[in-house]
C-alpha cells in the first residue's frame, strides 16, 4: 500500500445485537399460567399467527403448595382453558379425560367441580402438546426497538444460555405474588423461620412439619385459609388429642361463604366488565373492596366440612383443639422463645390481645406486581402508568404505551382495578384470551358473545329522557285554588 492510498476504515465495534438474525413472532407470551396457556391453546387454532410462550419454571405447575387431596376448583369444569369460547377445541378438559381413559369414571363421579390436582395435570397435558410453550426460559429483557418496530425479548435458561427473539405483540401472564401482613414480613424474610412462618403458597412443602407442631395459627378468611385450617384439623387424632391446636384468624367480620347464586355469578360476565369499565376510577376502587365476597369468600362446601370436623371432635363433651376468630387484625409479630407472639386487635371491639403460637401460615392471597423487566430504564419508561402506578388497560386488555411504541402490550390478571372482580377468576379466562387473540390477529378468530347476563348493570339503554320529579296534577290544582 502506497502513501497515496488511504487506509481502509475499520468496522466500528458495536454491542448492539444483529436483530435480523433473531426469530420473529407475531405474539410472545411471558408466563405460562392458566391464562396465558388458554391463549396459547386458542392461538393453536390460528395457524397464520406465529406464537411463543415462555416461562421460567422447568415445567407447568399451578399453585403446588395448595394441591392437597380433596381440594377442588371453585369454578365448574367447563371453565377450562378453551370450552367457554370454543367447545370444539382439542384442548378441552373433556378431551383430556378421553385421552387418559377417564371419561367413564368422571361421568359416574357426577362431578361439576373437579379436583385441583387434576386441573393441574390437565394444564400440564396441554403444555406438553403445544409446541409454542417453552419452559426453563426466564425473561429478564423486554425492550422496544423503535427502528425495527418490534419488541426484543431476552430469556435465560438455567444453564445461563441467553436467547433473544423478536415480537410484534407481547402478552404478560406473569401471575401474582403472595401477599402477607406487614408485621410478618421480617419473620418471613429470615430463613431461620423457614417452615414455621410461611405463606400458604408453600404450605404443601412444610405440611408434615406443621402437622407435628403443638400450635398453628392460620391467617386469612379466604378459600386458602379455610383449606389449610381444615387440613391441619384432619391431622389431629380422631379424638382431637394429637396433632396441632388450630387457630384461624381473619380481618373480615365473618368467615363468609363465597357468593355463588346464579344471578350473583353474573358479575363474572363480559356484561359486568363493560359496566365496570365505564365507572369513575374512585368508584371502581371502592367496588373492588366492597365486593370481596364475590372472589375472596370460602366455598359453602369447605365451610361445611370444617363445621363437621369440629362437630366430630366435640362428641361426648370434648373441647375442640381449635378456635375461629373473625374480625381480628395482626398488629405486631415477634419471636417469643421457641414460639411467636402475635399482637392482635379486634376491629369491632377495638380491643388488643396477644396470641402465642409455634407456627404461622399466612393465607392472605396474592396481588399483581410489576415484573423486573418493566423497570424505569427499560420498557417500563414507555408505559403510561396511572396515578397509583398501575396499568391503564383498554377493552381489549391492551396497555397504554408511549405513542412511539406501535406494538401491543397486553396483560392478563393485572386488571382488577379496570375490569373488576372477574380478573383473577378462571370463568372469564377463555373469553379474555379470545378477546386478546382477536385483537392481536386483527380479525375475529373466535366469536365472543355480545351478551352473557340476564342482569342489566347500570341504567337501561336506551334510557327514557326524564327530568326531576314533578308534583302530581291534583296537587297543582289545589295549590291554584288556595291563591
């Protein structure tokens, strides 16, 4: 090379991935619980859509800590992954039974509410049959590439291998996280108390250890609290002498049954969702708090079984080794020797008292939380959060984003504040998944009903045009005569 010839410019180094080499999907679902699995199953009937669903777990598992023998779903088997919108789907619960030669036993059992363990097995069977479901894939990167108009999704396997894919649309089905009373948080965070202070999500893991304790306190008035209390009672000897003393506490004023009347259940319909969405935000928040019995109560059957267990243990005048305390809030919790001391407040009497117990199970439910990949420096900065840091979600379950993002970000079971009490309920799972699928596809892949309830929520439409009440005509005549 002579001096007059310029040296060739070297390629600039760049850490930007070559996105053109990544696989492109029309839809990527993050999280494979029942709701995103419903979407995966329904999308299988739309072959023009290229879909991928990712989950960090090694295999499907649905609330494993509560899969005790004898527990059932609180919704009928027709509320499976697909049947409520597509009863012809090969991924129905009835088809699962047929494939496992369980149709006749199921028919003879005359079950409407199926075992929770079998629902878990059914969902696992669906994931094993759907090539779009990929486990051992922990998503820790989600960004929007404005130049290419795609989402970039990075997921990591247990062996550290990182894979990136591209997506036109994203559906978050990451589930909810356990919630515990604030006074229990320090104890729960300390591994020294593992197996003695826990959320009910881990109950099955420590079940045998808890059954061997002298005294176990269960906190929470919902179905999980009732099931844990019932299971611990059943670990007592027939005469109640052995096994733990079982104490059940709840903040609610009663251990109340879940609303299960036929008309009451119409709150779990698209009709009610449309009504709820049109309400002002403050009224929606108030309604969710008031309607706890629609989705946080206990099945009438479980309450009956608890009563029967206590009845058996009092035959002959014996005192039950159990206590039920509604209207009680936990104010403080601390270590007391080998036990724990709970400072409690009776909410109606405004009186304080202390409980000593050797183990605590907090069956206090779950709540939606923001995944780590929606941090303030990533895609989270492009989400149009509401004043309380929650998603703003439209009728198709699409999240409001910065106008620069042309792709769709959808959520499942994170819309209690915008869509009402049906958000965590399996009854609406297939309907919601079909709604999202139609929006993503840009066409009606599956028809969803326009009306599903007999109840008219809100003012009838069209409403008659009326003004304020007027005085009766005869009253006006008398008034004229008195002048």
